[in-house]
C-alpha cells in the first residue's frame, strides 16, 4: 500500500498503459464537491494518464478550469465526452439516471456510491453494462479502518454540532435552547448513537459548544476511547432500554451508525421518537446508508428539515457537499493512493494485489461483488434518481 508522502511516493507505480480518466460535473442539487482537485490531476497527468475534465466541474469547490488546465487536464464541454472517453470515471455522488445512460460498457466508476441503499434499477444498469463500481466508503484496510470515508465522516460529525446549534433556535423550529447554556441554565442534552469517526467528531464539536453529551455504542472499546479522550462524556452500551432512556431526555439525537456495505440498522423506532421531548432534534448522519431512525427520510440542503411525531428531523445525505473545498481536498488526500494504483495497474491487477481496493468493489463483470442489500425497509428514495 502506498503512503501519500508527496508526488515522489507515487513514482513506484509502473504505468504500462496510460488510462483515460474522466472528471464530470456533479449534477445533484447542492452537491458542490468535485471528483478530483487540481493537485490530484497534476499527480495523475505527471504519471502519464490523460485526464478529461468537464467544463466548470470544479467551480463549486473553488477550482477554476484554468487551474485544472495548468495541472494537465483537458477540458470537455459536454458530459457525453467525459463519460465517453473515460476508462476510469471519478465522481463524488452516486450517478443519477441520466449519468447511468452516459456510462460506457466496461467503464470503472469510483465515488461515494452507497449502492446498498440505492434503487434496484440503478444497480441493474451497472450490472447490465458490466461497470466496475468501486465505493470509496467501502475501501477498508486490514485493521478495519475506512481511510477515504474518514474525512467525510469527520466533516459530517463536526457539521452535526453546528447544525444542531442552529436547529435548536426558535426560528428554525427548535425549542429555543442555547446549546451551551449559560450560568444558571443547563446546556442542551445531546445523545450520539455511534462512537466511530462520525460519533467522535460530533462529540468533539458538541463539547466545544458546551453541550452535555452521551455516547451510545455496542463496542465497549469504542466507548473506552470516547471516555479516554473526552472526560465528562457519559457513555452507555447500546441496548433497547438504554436507547429509550437516553432519547427520552435528549434535546438532540445524532445517528452516527455505519456497517460498511450494508444499510444502517434501525436503532430508534417510531415509538421511541414519539416519546421524545416535543421539538427536540434528530440529525441522522446515517441517512446516506438508509438511516438509523425509523422516521428518517432523505432531505436536501434547500429543504433540510421536516417534523415527524413532533420532532424536528434533519436528514441531508450529502452534508459535506456544502463545504466543498474542504471536503474535496480532504477526500482527495485520502483517495489518491488508491486511484493512482488502479490507474497504474488496471482494475483486475489492483483488485488482486490490494485487498483494500478489492473490498470496495460492489459490481464487477456483470455481478454483485461486496454488497449486502437489506430488504427489511423500503428502498431509500431521494427524489432525484
């Protein structure tokens, strides 16, 4: 495995044949991230690959076409050209229906695909076209860590805190609580379901705002890390009773649950939501994997909230999409070694020689690979597919 220690770290790649790499413009509303930064393009082009960038693909993240051209990219003025030329397509969000139509048979696709919660007809198209689909969120190292998902999880956790502070205000539909309280008035009670990367960063963010935090997880070692790093945070084992007790006193509940390659389990039932204090807030960061709260359904940045059972819900799947520059830089830093290896070796060899890459493959050669679809809930429908 390669360590991102500057451009020289990638010289070890033996590029037998240059690969055509496409970077299209993201088409989902409020998705401002882009599949590759100019710095990443420079690495790829200096290794001999051809990079085709759709015109204005990087504008949302603050990257101009000129920056990409200086890095060696070739501009394309239609999505058809980018999709048509690409051997390897670098996206952020899961392709929409029109993008699936543009995909050429046999193409490799990398992105935050979350296919375990996708509509079946999308998966069928990938299988029919024999697309090799690699999900960034499933690139998993031997120690169980998810290196490319990590920066998005870090951002999502931090954003959960700043979002909750806003939603607790009356003008956003909240109960009118200052999250950190003031002398003589206690702070907000925050319950975080999950002590992974999202949960730890959410904990850090909420503590910084002065909230009182409780973290719930099924993994005692994860709870031990929370206790070691954040003295004063209450920790609880994840049981039905503990979740019911904690959510009953919570002003904010954050869903931060992830099982790589699978839909998130439902930890909070509708009955539990109904028992929460009126006008409390649910922020389901797990919504991109189906959500861990039964009453959760995907929302968008322009209409991010809704009220269900008297509780304000925030369920935006692409939370980091509106801090696009930070998010793009962060994920490219993590993803570039894997992208370079795939481009240099080709899909088959990269899969054979790197288990982390192989673990991210969800469709290949017309068959499902590492994907476990759950059928106990209705398919996630984001209204855009």
